[in-house]
């Protein structure tokens, strides 16, 4: 990949995605193999007048070895210095940039019970500090091709050709071709207009139906609103947390999901890829994992047992089936990309920031809205070419939101 293209991508991430401000600290989480790109991010962050830039390196290979050889008690413990680091981040609110280049099957073959136990031990401690940072700092998730990931997407190509082709796809769907800054300004404007239309409807209940068997309903609290595209910190900084992004999303009443919903794309979860699955809900809770593959069913059952909220929904999101990502015809095996290909739901943690006037509400007022709490947030895709979504509004109207997989509003 040309250096000029990598530099441009890094510039867009720093200026539009994370929107780094003068004097801010920046933390970049990246795979050790991503150094060739990370150096451009670091330089662009300093050009944006960042006070300090730190890179936290991770490794698929090392992670798998740790899970293979270390005990649950060792893996699951948040060490004192790690907790002090989290406390420091709560105080200083650094900008966080996460680079996704991982192998979708990185933990294939590792005991799923062990993975689940580790997440259950570490999750609540880390979440305690992340909750204190909610809406107070900028963060941005992006992707760059790793070899294993590229070969998963394009198995018939050589390593180099697979990486090059995945780069081309990422540049296209992240709107980096042409005037990237202008592209993102126009795209954010479109998403703001769409979410405003949804918010003006005052949606009470959503009913989903598709020929694949999806027949499902869920309710939205009166207090929530839709978000989309760029977001704003409580201090007034605009940023884009996901690059790419195509969704309008909100959080539902955690007790309201009923019926059956089927996934329409494979999902990389807990280091494994699962496919051809569905969930049956009653009164907000999953009562059955639907899958003909016993090993994948076991992975999903472990996921939804990690805590009480893991078996409930924290997000509903609208993405038209003719989105730029879906039009590529590529299955990315990455939630960042695949969730923006079509409509999706998410198990686990809801978004408190979807509550109107969130920043001025007390903890008790927030709890009263009945949004879900969990240590996980896992998106799974349910969009199809014939998906219909019908809304019932709080003023008694019935409105088609989606028809044949695309917006009807």
C-alpha cells in the first residue's frame, strides 16, 4: 500500500474519527504486526498537538498461548498496576484508538469455558472504570488488514493479494477514496437527518419479519432517542467512534424482546466464527439458542451466560441492505464492517447516552429507564433483502420503517 494512502487514512482517523485536540493524551491499541501503519497515526496525533501518544501492543499469537497455558485465576486477575492505569485514564480521559486487524479464528481450539470464565472475572472490574468514562472522551475503532484476516476473507488468493484486496475494500467502505474529509462531512449529515426522522416518530414498538423465519418484536422506552454517525462528548467535542459506520441505533427496554430472530451473517465471537444461528426470546431474555452445530451452539450458550445481561438485548440498529458495505459482496468476518452491512441487534450492554438529557439525570433516573447492563456488547446481523420492520408509535400510528430490506421512511 502506498505511503501517501496510509498517511491519508491516518490523518482522517486522527482529525475526523478521534478528532484529537491540542493537549490531549492518545492511546492506540494495535497488533504488533500493525507497526507500519501505527507510526503514521502517532505522527498525525502529534501534528494535531497531542500532549502524549502511547501505543499498547497486542498479539494474536501471544493471546492464544496465554489462554492455552495460563490458569483461569492468572488470566482473570486484574493486577494492581492495571487497575491503577484504569484509574489514571478515568482522571485524564485519553483519546482511545483501536485498530482491528485480528484473525477472526484467533482462539479456535481454546476451551470456551475457560474464555468465558476469564471474561466473567475481568469484565466487571474493567467495566467499573469504563462506565466512569462514558461520553467524556473520544474513541475510534478502525480496521487494517492482517494476513490471517485477509486470508479468511479471500482464501483463494496469495497472502499479498489477499491483503491488497482487503485494503481496497476497507478504503472503499470507509469513504477514503477521493476527498475523504468531504465524504465524511456529507455522510454524517445524511445520518443526522435520518436519525432525526426516527426520533420525530416517537417509536414505542418494533416488529421484525423476514422469510428466513425472523418474527420478532421489541419495545423502546419513551425516554430513548436514536444515535448515528458522529457523536459528541459532554465537553462538546465531535468525533466518529466507528469508521466505517452506516447505522442508526438506540437501546430497547431490556424486558420487551419476544419471538425468534435469525442471524444472516457469520459472527466472530470469543475468538471463533459462528454461523447459521438464531435466538428465541421471551420477556426480553433468550430462552433458546438455535443452531444445528453443537460446537457453535455451545459457544453462544457460553456467551449469553457470562452475566445476567448477556442474554438480553442492549441495541437495535437500522442499516439498509443496500449499504456500501453490503454492496461489496464481501463477508468481512469483522463486526466493525459486517454490522454496518445490514440491520443488527446486540446482546449485552445498552447505551445510556441514548437516554434523552442523559448527562443531567441521576443514577436512579437512568436505572428507571430499564436499559440492559452487561460486561459484553456483541452485535449480530439480521438484515435481509426482504426484512420488514414496522413501528407502532406512542401516539398510536403504525409506520413502515423498513420494507424489502431498506428504509421506507
